[in-house]
């Protein structure tokens, strides 16, 4: 395959789509429009309904679940690789929460 068309083979194997394949801009717009309220719903419920002693852990777990759901939904709507999109969304969310937590500690505004 690499001898015939190395670039197309690399794109297909690494990124899960072919060079000529178009991704759906409409699907991306719909995913973006629905991601925020959908992704915020579960963490907001966790913050509101879970006892304060468990709220940090419950919020963290609920955010991971919401990130997984929104990553999967965006990939589904765009015809992308669902496993990679979900994993990428969760990892980016964990890193973002970690950076936010550290910045909060630096300003003495954080803590569990």
C-alpha cells in the first residue's frame, strides 16, 4: 500500500480518514452547539446533588463521563474514529482540569 500511495495510506492509518473524504461541517456545528449544555448537565447535577464531602470527586468523575460522551457524540456526527476522539477529549479534559487546579493553588484559591 505504501508503494502505491504513501500519503493516502499514512492518513488513513493514522487519522482514520482518506484524503478525499470530506468531514461534515454541519455535523461539527451541531456537535459544538450541543456539547456545552450536554457536557455541563452531568457535572452540574453532581455539584448540586452530591454531599459536599464527595463533591470534588463526584465532579471530577462526572466531568470525565461528560467528556467521554461529548467526544463520542462529536465523532459519531462527523464520521470520525469514536475511540480516538473519546480518548482525546478525556485526556485533554484531565490536563485542563489539572492545569486549572495548579493555577488555583498558586493563587491560594484551590484545594480539595
